[in-house]
C-alpha cells in the first residue's frame, strides 16, 4: 500500500477511536472540456472525489487532511491536463501521489492535496505539512505570492497546489503578525528550496505586507497594501528578484481597484507590470519561468473581472486579460447555477484573440462544463457513535 492511501485511510478511519470526532466533508466534481482545432474536437474529462478531514483536540493541536481520487481521460490528457488545474505539486519534499494508470488517454491517481499538523499556543503557531500559503493582495496577478502561484487562465483557477514545508506565525497584535516559512524541496531540487518571511500590519486604516527571503539562490523582496477608497478596495503589490545565476534581475508590480454595487454587480480592474517578460513576442522564447512564477511572457497587462447575480441561483462571471504589448486577449464568460442544495453547475467558454505569434492568439478556444456536489459526513450519519449508557 502506498503512503498517500495509507495515511488517508488512517485519518478518515479515526472516528472509530478519536475523541473528539473529526469533522469530515467532501465533494464530487466532473469537469468536461472540448476544443476545436482544424476540424477536430479533442476533449479532456476529469472526475474527482475529494475528502476533507479536520480534527482538533483542545486549542493546542489541529490536524487537517484533504485526499483526492482523480481520473483524467480523453485525447488531451498528456498535452493539456493543466487545463483543469489538476497538475500536482512538483519536486515537493514528499511524493504524496499514487498512480493507478498512466497512459496517453487515461490517468488515474490518488494523492494528498493538503495535509497539515498545527501546534498553537498564543501568540505562536506552527503548521507542518502540505499547505496552501497565500500572500499578496492582487486578484489576477500576485507578484509576492511565490510559494503557490496560480494560473488565472486555468479552467479551475481556484485550485492551488500545496507546498510541503513549515510555517511559524507570531501574533504581535490584533492585526499585526510575523510569519516565517521554509519550503524544502527534494534532494535533486534542494537548491530551489524557499526561505521567506512576511510582516503584516495595519497602519492608518491600510493593510501593509512586507516580504523577503530567498527562492533557491535568488534573493526576493516585496510589499503590498490594501485600503478602502471611495467604498471600494484599492490594492497594490510589487516584488523584486535578484542574484539569479540564469536570468536577469527583474521587478513585478500590480495595482487594482474593485467595487461591489448594491445591486450585486462586482467590478475589478487591474494593471500588471512583468519585468521578467518581453515587449516583443519574438523574444518570448527567451523568458525563463520557474515554478514560482505565473505563466506570462509579456511585460504590460490589463485585467478585468465582473460578477452579477441574475437570481439567487443564477450567477454570471467574466474575466478578461489583455496583453498590452502584442495586443492579444483572453476572455472567459461563465454561468454558475445552483441546481439543488449542495449541487452546482458551471458552463463557460475560453476564447483567445490575437495574431498566431502572440501570447494568447496561438492558443485554442475551449468550452467547458462542470458539475459539483458537496457533502458532509453528517448527511450520511457517518462519525456518529451510539452511547450504550444513553437512555
């Protein structure tokens, strides 16, 4: 038996012996995407069962585990599996994946999506294991979020890979804390380990974050801020990376503003400067990206995002990303419908506009449909013990 499955069964079987009982919930998700390319219709389907357990004893110790069982099938399995956000963390300390099948048209696997132990005694807390560590204030781009950067072009852009490591947090006040993070990589990638720190505080009704440390052999520094302006939120964020032995020093910066109207309409506008990118598309092949970078090759971008509740059950979403250097565009409208209690359906279409040599113009349009069901153990009377002494 492989380690991911063993530890998952051990954790979720703990209701038989643990006191207090863990809280268990989960979801079933089906994602289906279809492309159109030269008269062909390649497709990718993904099915995922996710179980999430949360066990806490007193205020000192907390254990959390998220276990995924996934199957990908279709003609795009090998070339475009990142469309669904199902790419697993690479070069993490623990190999928490178990492959049942791996072929050109089928991948079946289980893996640990999240798995942490948290020790807490105010004002200190220590979290160990595979975790999502989110830094920064940007909504589409995050220059300071180098631990678990996400791809906003992915169909599942809310899915973020975890990182194996340790996070130590010291609470200095209600809105002030210091956080130290160490993310070791496997032996072959040890030189790419991350050692970072963050100071968060609130000054003059503005949230401030200052970050710094090392990303492998590179030196990293960053800052972000968020404040309420004209009843909306104004955010900015920047970072600087230096001392690399294979790419030049570079800076990244974001400024954004979003506003929530009383009729439920939400609007976001964001500008992004990518010092790692190039102004000309002919130079895109010279851009060297690491796992800590979001996958963009241009230098200047604009982004918009909107959401609107048509009814309590129907919601519209839209996102646009514009490369201001080569003129290419990425647009994705989505409809989200709450079919029944705990059931949600998503229908969307990704379109890419631009010349064939531009960043987005060379991509293929994708239509997708997603169906998801959420559940808790209580719905199925799991984790309930009978008390023989009860009347």
